[in-house]
């Protein structure tokens, strides 16, 4: 049996992220979209907060019942954070909080 150091860090719930040429993203395990505009999208996933920065970002498909999100645009940056409950600081300050 192969020992995978990442398996022990997984939380309950499935989350998958597929990036195609930095222009299309398919994400599963989405619980909520906290904020979005054409340069940044912040969402809550089964594995924590996920923030994406880019250019001309557009949400093409969103189904929270199935936890699916499809995004088009040019992806520049992607970051996860374990924070889920600090709603007052979300949005544009996400990357500042993440890289303190």
C-alpha cells in the first residue's frame, strides 16, 4: 500500500480542481461563492477557502446543490486558506491575510 502524506490532511467531502491552459477551471466541492468580480473570485470549498485572481474572469456555470463551478478567463494566481468562519475579512483582503 502506497503511503501518501496528503491523504492524512484531507477533510471530509470531495473537492476537485481542473485547470485547462489557465483559461478554464472546473471545480467540485464548492459550498459557497463569497465574492467575485472580473479579477478575483473567492469561494468556500470542502477543503477550505479558495481565492483565484486573474483577468476577465467569468462564472459560466454554478450549481451549489451539486457543488459545481465553471470559470472562464485568464488565471494568474490561486491560493487556499483553512479559514472558513472569518466572514468580515473576506474578498479583496484574502491574499493579504493568506501571506501575512
